[in-house]
């Protein structure tokens, strides 16, 4: 197979070395790595050129002003491979990532779906990872919409659906995936093709991320029922809370609802604490990921307790960001006369 890895970057001087080091350490070396720079104003291009000077099989394509979708399309257009493996800046890849994610093409797959796990470097990031990133056993492969930080596909599949939608600045990979499914291409699920993804490191960055994701949903008319349920939930919860002053079982119902809502994040956090794997044999954790790899300590317990408190707060922040971002995207879609994805 002729394999091209494509990446888009912009102002990634802090993370680009880790990504390129992990790409150059793959057990299956790519034939080329094509990187589109969307107009970095920091040292990102210089760092990439240093890797090129050291002999890394990288081609840098500078396209100032392009968004992520356009950057991916430019990189793929410039690539020579019939198999395109796509990842993002801000991640580092398991050494077997490429070998595993391209293996299904030998059996006739058109799209290969990898996975990603939190590469947390602080208590806040650990809590955020548990809040936002699913464990592998939560994935239903026939419904999974893979992130383009860990995916591979045949070039002809990308061409058949017109590439990534350049009219979208966010959620472009979701629309791309849905187009591939609608076109009938064969998907393969490869849960041990792992990209380690660092969650946002501050509340402000997280709020902005989820605002933009939800705005993208609104622009593309994605998941309207899911967003409607969120609005209904946040409208209903205060009414149930007030009702509890007259009818105490309402508070019990509210507490049960909150427990159900927070169940998955707390389960993910507990698994991270004990270093447990969501599926036997899944190579998902980097060295040091488990808080208790060397046994419980005061620091580990403190981290766990702080994360317990942070998770409901972060759930709320993410929901507020989505509830503000989604109507902004809907308004954009109405204003520009688009019907969505």
C-alpha cells in the first residue's frame, strides 16, 4: 500500500514536536507525511522544516487563511498515497497506530476508524477527559462518527464525497464521516489504533472549544434532537427543584437524574484511577496515565477528589457553551440560506 499521512496545523509550536516524533517512530513508516500550515505566526513552520532537514519524509504545504477542512483537502490533493491516514496537531500517536489503522484495507475496508484517549497532564485535564471523551466500551461501531485525529480512508472515498466540507470551520469531520456512510463505503473499527489527545487546560479554552463545536452543529444542522433535549433538561430542572419545596419526591427525582447524567464521567474517572482497561488487551494507556500505577498515595487521592468535584462543574460549562453556540450556528445557517449537512 502507498500510504500518506496528512495533518493540518496552525500555531502548534508547543505540540508539533511530539506529533512528529510519534509519526517518525511508527512501526509501519508512512511513505510520506503531508502537512498543511494554515498560516502560523509562531515557530511551527520552522520546527517542521527542522524535521525535514533531519530526513523526515515530510512535505510542508503553506496555505495561509485556510480552515481545517480546506487544509485537509489541500494536504490530500498534494499527497501521492491511495490510502490516506489523517491525524491532528495536538496529539501523539501510539507507535503501532499507522500499522493498525491501515490493516483493514487488506480485507477490503474503505474507511478505518481509530480511537483516541485523554493524554491528561493535570487534575483539571484528567477531569475534563473523563467528562468529554468516551471509553472504548461505550462505542457502537455501526454508529461511531470517528474524529479525524485518528482515521484512515481510501483516496477514492474522499474524492467520491467531495472531500471535507470547506464551508464549515468546525464539525467538518462529522459531516465528512456521515457523507462516507451515506455513500455506502465499508467502515472498519480499530480500537487499538490510538491517538493520545490532550484535553484543554483551562475552563476558558474548554468553553470556547465546545461553543465552536456546537456552532458547527448548528451550521450543519447536526443532532437537533440532542440539542433540544439539552434545552428541555435545563428548563425543567429548575422547575423540579422548586417543586421539591412542596413535593419532596421531586428532589429525589432530580438527584437520580443528576446521577444518571454523571454516571459515565464518574465511571471513566474510576477506571483511570485504577488503570483499568475498558477492553481486555487494548493498548490505550501511556506510561504514567494511571493515577495509582504505583499504588494509592495522598496525591492520587487528592487528585481523585478534586476531579470528582470538577466533573459536574465541567458538564455544566460544556452544556452552557453548547446552548449558546448552537443557536449562533443555526442563525448563520438561516442567514446564508444553507440547509445543513
